[in-house]
């Protein structure tokens, strides 16, 4: 069962970069290095939780009515937490999506989540398990 922390504090640094690589390609990345701590119960001491190092990167492509992106999430320097299998290991998550915009009101989207089909916890202290690889196609109409 997931329970909210009584108190939480986090000291750290986050840097991000966003750039256009060409007429069609773009790249965004952010790196966060922090020292997250929490108190679970009143009167308890702060204890380390979550990840000290997080890196998120997105490679985007756009050409006319087609827009795609590939997202990579990397978590390292993790703390053993509620689940004994959380460990301090490196966790990675990769997803892809593509949207085709037919016109102003109509689009279709294809997405694949967890391409690497990893099953470990992504958020160590919250017990957030990655779902197995999944995919979907959606149609959207706005009016």
C-alpha cells in the first residue's frame, strides 16, 4: 500500500537543454541531481528516498502533418526503499509515439510504451512498477 510521506525535502540542481537540430529534428534533455529525503511518521528521522540522478531526453521529428518523438528516461543512484527489490540499480524507460494530423480537427496517434519491456520499479520509494510493453492507436476529433 502506498502511503504519503509525513514530510519531504529535496535539495539539488536541475539543468535542461532544448535545441533544434535541423528543420525537422529537435532534442530536449534535462538532468537532475538531488538528495531527496522523507519522514514517514511523525517523530521519525528523515531518511533517503527516491533517485539522486534522473536524466530525461526526447528526440523529436516533425515533417508536415507527421510528428514523432522518442523518450528515454534514466534513473540511477537509487535508494533501497519500501520494496526490497528496489535496489540501487539503474533503471531505464523508453517510449515512442507518432501523431498524424489530418486537418485542424482530426488526428491519429500511435504509441509504444516501455519498448525495452523492463519490469523493475521506476520510482523507488513510491513502488511505481513499469507496466509491460504496451501500444495503442487513438483517433481524436476536436470541435
